[in-house]
C-alpha cells in the first residue's frame, strides 16, 4: 500500500497569480508535441512541412483547451456550472474532457487542413502520434490535483487517501486505485510507443488515426471499470456502464472501421484487355 503525498497543486505564487502543476503539465505536453512534430515533419511522406508546424500546434492547442473544457462541462460538469457560473473559466481547478478535446482537435484539423489543402484525416494521421504524451502529462496533473481516483482496492500499489470528499462521495482513509496513473501509463506511455512506432513508416491513409482511436478507446473503456463515476451521473446502465465508456465505445468502432478501410484490398480498376 502507498500513501498519497497530497502535493500542493500550486508551484508558486506571484501576487494573485498562481502557477499550478495542472497547467504546467499541459505546457509540457504541448512542448513535447511541438518537438515531436518538428522531428516527424522531416519524413519524406509527411503532409506537414517544417514551416507549418508552429501553426499546427497552435490549432491543436485551441482544439484541446476549448474542446476539452466545453466537453467536460457538457458531459460531466454541468452541475458545477449550475452552482457556480464562473466555473466555466476555472480551468486551473481541473475539469477537462479528453473526448471533448478530441472533438475540438478534429474540428481544428479540419479547419487548418482546408487552409493548407489537406483532408482532416491527413492532418490527424500526422497529429495522432503527438497526442499520447500530452495525455500522460495531463493525467499526472490529475494525480497532483488528487482527482480521478478509482474504487477501493486491496492491491499493494493502491494509494491510501486521507479523509476528503471526492466526486460527491466521502473518502475516509481508504486505499484506492490511482486510475489517473493507470491512464497516464496506458493512454500516455504505452499508446505513444505503439502509435509512434507504427507511424515511423509510411502507412495507408487513415491507418494511424484508426489505430490511435481504437487503442485509446480500448484502454479508456477498460480503465473505466476501476474509476469512480461522478456522483450526479453514477452508472448509466446495468450498474457498470459509465459516461467514459459510452463516449469511448464509438472510438473503438470508428478506429476499427478506419483501419479496415485503410487496409482493405484495393480493386483493380484497370480495364481488362
């Protein structure tokens, strides 16, 4: 059993300005994505030139931040908004949805792709390998914030959490699954290694995007079995289906479909003579 260290979420303060670990993790994630994009854009088959990387990262940042926040408010945090309308802008307190961020990035890639003459899937094939590390850093930020805890457990790697109220449930000196660290491992490191390796060679159109969606959906769907759902949502069906699983299931289906379309046998269009 491990003891949760209860890290101060604020790194340092300058007057009213507070620099938080959660926000810093996003900065580190974006910097990592920018560095990886600069490296990958030099491949002969890259659909993004070195001159376009900075604009690409800017569009991704907008998609992640706006989509992630709006998605969280729609899927999970509407009760918080009802209690405190200013909660909408309190991003420093946490509250970002991956699925909302994904929707935001897809819209951003469609817009930027139109600007430079690429399709959305060409853009996402390039961007997909850059995202997992950012997801991993974001989950570490969740750990520092002491949020996204899982269910009670007796495993040796569980964390003992001091008396507090989490997601509407009373947590008192219980040993919990650190599901945010599970996500940092699977959705961050493992997903990055697989998708980065897969995309290190030229792949069929939509294949990289499909692999990312498929694996993320599977990893997230699995981890949701250990996470505690928000109190105002609870389980949506059969005492085990969560909002995260409902949002991840379409990713699995779409990802598998994109991989099938990418690798389906091509028909011979040449006229027989």
